[in-house]
C-alpha cells in the first residue's frame, strides 16, 4: 500500500515527508479495520481508499486559504484528516453528529499523534465556535444551498470561505444560491486514477 500511495502522489505536485506517508497509511489501515464493524465508508478496498479518499482530499490543500478550518459532516474524517496530516501547521475541527464516527476519529487522533485536529460531535447548526473559522470544508452536503444556510455562522464574514468538494460542476446549485453568497472560484481537480469529474467550489458571504 505504501508503494501505491507513493506512485499516486508522484503524479501530483504534493510533497510529503516519510512521517506524513506513514500517517496516511496508518489512517487507511484504521479506516479499513473499523469499517468492518462501524460501516464508515462504502469503499471497502484500502487501495481504492488511497484514490477516492486520500488523494481526493489532498489535492484540495493548495487551494485553501487560512489556518483554521472546520470539516462539516466529516464522516470518517474526509477531507479533514488527510489535510491535517498534510498541513500540521493548520488547525482542523472535524464535526459530525454520529457518535461512532467521532469515536473513530478520536482513535485516529490518538494513534497518529495529531495535535492539530479536534473531533466534535454536534449537528452543524448547533455548533457555536468560540472563534470564527477561515474556511468551512465539506464533501457531504447534499447541496450548496444547504451548506451556506446551515454553516453561515461558522466563518468570518469578511475573509471566510465555503469550500465544497463536488463531482460534476454544480451549475443548478450555483444558480439556486441566495443573493448574499458569491462564487469566488471553481477549481477543476485532477485526482490520479479517479474516474469522473471533481471540482472544488469556493464561495463567500457578501457583507
């Protein structure tokens, strides 16, 4: 699996230390082990996880601005855990309403010795942060409209951004956004060995 990950990363401009490689492999091993009991992801093959979960998360990293992020509906920690490994200097809150996912994430944080990750069990609309975040990350929201509606209180109103990982370019969802939300950028993502389109949609609130 380590050789596979190195081959995938070599097809990108991502740079990883040996420690980061090891942490990512450990994470996939934990996800594979816990998935058998907790059903954390529909992806069952660890090598598929490297493509569909790890690389799919890592390629977003260079497009993020800021140091404090919240990954809403994080599930088993995607994209938050891979990004936290890639950027140990940035801080990530991983938010999910399901206890089994948070239990898994606490084990990941403990075993990988991640000091920049805080798993939190809460519904997104009920989570009131002590300090606004630079960015809200999501792979899981059904629509951009839901994301901005439920997460508007989490980011800094001037500099904060919503970052939504999507498959095809979500033209209909963008057309349905409220007037106080603007599309900042749409980035087409290239994930090695992944079939299908991937986009990162960056939005901001208008003051």
